[in-house]
């Protein structure tokens, strides 16, 4: 019966190790009549404080050790860790507010001595799946064996007769607090409640499980307690669009702002310059949403960023801003280059986002800019005094319709980035206090303290902006054009998905493709996912994958 109990406990753990991450902090004091205690610490303390400027600049890694300072006798330990309430999604997965464990291992020397002599490999079974925050340990199959089953109260020195001292831990790991984590307290602790382990079993709906410890000698569970490790993230300063708005590691770049306005209102989209090392000539074109009415393009005050009179042409299909000089000019950091004044349509609906983009040649291959006098190929160009082209990045802006004066609104509720190392900016308009940003999956896309998203790899994540007690979210998809199934490649399978989606929508049913993936499926950019897109995806696949050619989307479409 006792052996069955042990094997059953081990089996229960095996079903639990597939669950999502969770974080916990443990702390407790020994007692004369001991209770199994888990004490989670970082460098000997149960509390860690992180400065706002540190978490705004980078991920912070906190070393974690779990000690067992009190042990009445235990042979099997199965724990689920979590952060705060675990932030459990509808599918049963744990979000843990973006925090996660890495480098998890059973400690060495090991807190349990006895026959193991401090070596965790001498245990019958031990496993720490740090990413999922699951921990399991079985000392022995022999029902009569318990490792260092009891110890004196208040003992703090680990030796051959004491298993629970603070000199040696049970497990060690690193807790990662991602860059941009919202201010507040995050407690790493053992989950005491049952949870659905939906990721480790083929059973429909998952299996209910819980943290559990057993004593094989008495054939019963051992009660346990814990005290959490608390990580406090300090309040961050309010974020707003101004001259200090910078993108880390972006090099020399121009950036258009994100602004909001009411239907029929004329708003001004600013364009700033950052990290300029010297410019003698500049020519940029703008790709403005056709629903917006261009009123004017105005150079920055007192000559703007370069104090050089520019030529502005708004008659072109893509308005142009250009200047040239025989000297090397350097724009001050964050200097305003110009303002683009645009009128929002009278019938615009709240929440509508109108892109205000720099002209991107890859999106308009073969097009020309036309006016009454000539036809000119559009060309973004910034050069130094020797006429050598300068490598410059361009970050687009937008206008969001907000009907109510002072209403808080995120400029995007969804965004699609074509692949890794792409950027997209989020702005919370009319924020009345500090705004903090967090990505639910920083391995897919990160977000900085200013709301700038950077894609890391293909997948999906949710960006959350928190202002006071209110949260605003944006669903982000990272994928390439035509890669509807987001497997990193464009194949005939993507064409089939689009065709099935079109067929079902045509029949009046709900399509197979969620709205956030429409930008990947709508390869011709006409605003519809149709059979034409399926044909284009198939043509792209045949030309580039089967025939070995290098045919761009512009030619396929």
C-alpha cells in the first residue's frame, strides 16, 4: 500500500510537470513541533527591490534559493510555483505577469544529507522544470527510508544530522523580471489551490492537480507552509511623446509621432531626428493614408532640426521634404524636423487608426510620383558632405480617432509585425499618470518603457499598458506576409488556409483566419482576404520554393 502511494504520487507529479510557469517566494521559522517549511530567498533575504530606471533599461535577473528549514519527515515533494495569483488564462496556462524562472537545478550540496551525503543525484528521482515552475523530488522507493526525518528546533548549521539548514538549499534558480515590467509587488510562492494542468495530458480539459508532499512511512500527506519571496518594482516616471523619446539601439533614425484627434479635426504629426552624426542632404517622402486630407507640411521652428530652409512639395502622390547644403549639419538629439498637418475625416469612427508612414520602397516597387510637370521615381535619401548615403532607419506614426475629450485610449488594439527585429509604437493617449508596459511573451516581442514594441521571433503576444488601476491591451502577431500558419515559411498550406477561409466567409460562416492575422493573409493589400490572395500565395510558393527563383511579392501580386 505504501509503495503504491509513492508510485501514485510520482505519477501525479509526472502529469503536473507540463503545466505553465508559476512563481513563489518562501520563508518560515523552525518550530519545536516542526511543519514542513519552504523558505524562498534571494541572497539570504525574502524581499528584493528593483529600481524603475533599471527595469526600464533591461531585464533584471534575481537569484533564488529554496530552503527547507523545518522537516518533520518527507519522502516525496511536488510543488507548483507561481507569481501572485498565477495570472491564469482561460486555457489553464499560467502567465505570471511575464516573470519566469531559468537555470533551475537541485542544489549542490543538497539540503538532504543522510544516505545521499548532500548529492541530489543520489535521490530516487528529482526534476525541476523551471520554465513551467514545476518541481518534483522522490527520495527513495524504500517505504521505511526518510532523509533526515527530523531536526532540532532553531538549528541553523547544516551537517550530517541536520537536513534543513540555510547553508545548503533544496533548489536554486534565477527569476527573470522582464524589461518594462509594471510597478508593483510580485510574490513568488507555492500554489496552494488546485489548478488545471491542461498542457501535460491528452485528457480533454486537462487534469486537476495540486502541490503535494508525502511521508511514505506513515502513508499520508505531510502538511507544509511557505512564505513568499517578494520582488518590488518601483514606480516609473510618466511616459509621453517629447524630445527625450528614444529607441535603444536604433542608430540614426527619423520617427513620426502617434497623435489623436476628433472626427473633422486637423492634427499635427511631428517628425523627430535622433542620433544624427552629420547630414548634408536629406530627401524623404511620406506615405499618408488616403482618407486623411493633407493640409500642410511645416518645417520646424527657426529652420528646424538643421536650420536649413527645406523644399516642401505636397503636390506629389507621396509628399516630399528635401534640402541640400555644402556643409555638414548635425541635428540636436530629438530635434523636430517638421510637422505634418492632416485633417481627420468628418465621418471617422472612434478607434480608427490612420497610418502616417515614411515611404518604404519595398511596398511600392515600380511606382512613380506624379505631378503636373514630371514623373519622378521616389527615393528616400540622406547623405553626408561627400554625398555618401547614410544608413537611416524610419519609424512610422499614426493618427487615432478619439471622440471624447480627455478619454484614455491605446492607439492600437492589434498590430502585425512581418518578422523579427521589426518595430511598432504604442501610445496611451490622455494618460493621467504613469504608464507602464508589459509583454505577456517577451520571447516573441518586447516592449520598452515608452511603448515601443520590438519583435523577437514568430508568434503572438499581448502588450498591456497600465495606468492607475486600468489596463489597455494590444494583440501583437509576428509573422511574414503570406505565412498564415506562422511556421516561418510561405507554402501551399497557407494558400489552402486562405482559400478555405474565403469559401466559408462567402457561405456566410465564420472564417478560419482570426482578424489579427488578416495582414498576413491579405497579400495584395486590398483590405479583403479572398481567392486572389490564395492564388498569389500559391504563385509565390511555386516561384520561390519549387522553382528556386527569387521573385518579390510586388511581382507576384
